[in-house]
C-alpha cells in the first residue's frame, strides 16, 4: 500500500482514496459545518454560481464563502470554521464558495474512488476512515493539497505531513512516496501546528484581515470525529456529507 | 526579492532567474560535461531526436543519455557524471537525451529571462551567479525542480532546499515563499546530502541498476565552479554553455 502526497492540484497521481486538504480554511470549515448540524455542504468555486445555487435551493440553505478572506456581499457567512462552530446552523444545507478547495476536490474526484475532506480538526477520524477504505479497496492513499492558485502552500503541506504520520498508525504495510516523506519532514520541522500553519502566506493574509484567531482555530488537531465524504460532483459542484 | 521553489514542472511561477534541478543525474551530468572539456551541451527529450541531432552535427559530437538508468543502444555514454569526469571529452558537443531535465529546462526558459542549470556539484557557483543576475534584474529567483514524470522527487527537493539556503547567503534582502521554506525544511531533515538524495525513488532505481556510486557522486557539494547557462531553446532542444 502506497501513501502519496500531491502538493498542488495540477499533479496527476491516481489512488483508491484521496484526502483533500485546504486547511486555511475551506476544508476545516466543511468539517465544522458537518459536525455542527448541517447535513450537507455543496462546494463550488464561483461566487455567482454559489449565489444562484443557494437561490435555487431556497429555504434551509445558508450561503458562505470569502474573497480575500472577507465575506462577500449578500453572503450569510464568511469561510470561518469559528463562526460556524459558535452559531446555531441556519439550515440543512451549506453552500460554500471556495476556489482552491473546490478545485482540489473536483480534481481528486476525477482520479480517486473515495474522496474525503481532511483538516487538522478531524485528523484522527479522517485518517482512520481513509486507511479502512484503502485496506478494503486494496489500493493506495493520496493526500491532495489544494495549494493557493495552483501553487504550493505550506499550511496544506504541514497538514499533509500530519496525515502521512497518522496514516502510518493505521496501516499495517505501507510505502511512502518521495512527496509523502517530504511532507512528514515539513511537518516535523515546526514545533506546533500553529507554527506550521502560521508560516504560510494564507496565514499572513488572515492576520492582515484581523482573522489570526482563525489560524489558531484551524490548528486544533483531532477535535472532531466527523469524516466529510464527497458524493456526486456535478457541474463543478461537489456534494459533501458526513 | 523573492526566493521561490517549484517542486514539479507543471507549476507556473514566473521569475527573472530560474535554476533548474535534476540532480539524479541530468543537471549534474551537464555541470560535469562543461567542467571537463565540452564547450556545449544540447539537451533534448527523445532518444530518436538525440540520435538525429548527433548525426546531423557529425564529428566532434558525443551522444549521451539513458532509459531506465541504462545507456541506450548506439549511444556513446550513459547519463553518468562520473563517466564524464573520468574520461577525456570525445568532442566539443555533448548531445544529452533526458526526459525530466529537458522538460524542466524548456518550461523554465518560457518563464524566466535567465535559466541556469543547478546541481549540488556546482551549488556555490550557481547560487552566486543566480543572486548576481537577480540583483541586476531587480527580480525574483525560482528554483525549478524537474521531478519524475511530472511528480515530486525528494532528491530534487533536497537540492532545492540547499539552493534556498545558499541564495540567502548571497542576497541582502529576500523573502522566502511557502515552497522555499518547505524545501529548506526538507533539506535540513537529512544529516547529509547522500541521505537526502539516497531517500529518493530515483536513487532506488540507480541502486537497482548497480549505479549506487553515481548517487554518492551527485551528492558531492560545491566541487565545480561551472555555471551552465541555457541559451536558445529551439524545437525543444536547449543549448547550454558555461
């Protein structure tokens, strides 16, 4: 069994099971949404696409997203896991507009049979589920980082490294790819998750938008039991349920 | 001034100066060829393309390359820096067939004004030249890894990390991208260069082909003063001179 990591969404490895990471903040937001009362998340890239989708679904739909860290006009919520965890769910469905996360999910869905949504928040639960799924399929596990604008992001790479380490706990026999080894080395180079996430360009942008508290929040490891799983991907909209 | 790293050739960052790395073994071979008497290297991807090119150039041309670590039929030399260093040059021009290295050089040439060919062998000389060139252009430096088949390779990532560290010695003011930080962490996680290169899939393939000595050879740092520089790229053939 092979553990692999793709640091950018443009890479093309195949695997039985993929775990998609956009730790600051999309995949952390998805984990918190499903852990705090939403029954499904619909992730799509464009703001207008998200608005149209939420309008079509009507009552019981909450519209969340961001551009440059900030909640867009007319949206109910930003892309903040903290905001989701600290408020009652406003409906059954969360429509989330996120560029990098959605791109990585859609890419992964085209190459893996099972696609899970990973963050530090649900590290243990998600890694255990991925290992079970890979054992069952007798296939490989890929940790797919979302990156930023197609480029490498160290917050996602840090989280990928934590996933590789956790997957090794759950898998009896495994072989780590070059990228999986590198991800572990990157994670091990930071004393804490807050340092690893905090070193990223995304964290600098969040701090500049006075959202440093979200970085700290996304760095909390293994606090949710939820395993967000990607179902249909249709018209670049990914359906995610727990 | 920004120091950036692209771990795979599919990434698209732009920079004033790019250093291309395919440390096992193409870019090391190029450095040794130019340091040991060849006046130019013509790098191209296909074997037939290389044969045709060498045939057209005629006398004074030496044909080198590999497929699965081994010298192809009809070729004068394999892709071994050791072989080049230990023999007299058989001509003025080395035609080198290398898939990953050529792809990375051609990609880099389309995005950077100056493209240098880097290895551990010429680390100090190449980093110093890149820093001079970037200061002159008031632009950024990109370390472009070749990877393997479009995927991440830890031998190239290790070398990229050593280049980031060396560039910081030569640049007065710099900002490291997420990927540059990660490359440094990867390099720092190995006690020696032989360990960093030796951990890669490419090294395993070389060991299996009884070429372990080439891994150790490619791990020697800062032993050549040569700065291979990419000139014209025409019909996917890159002209490289010192």
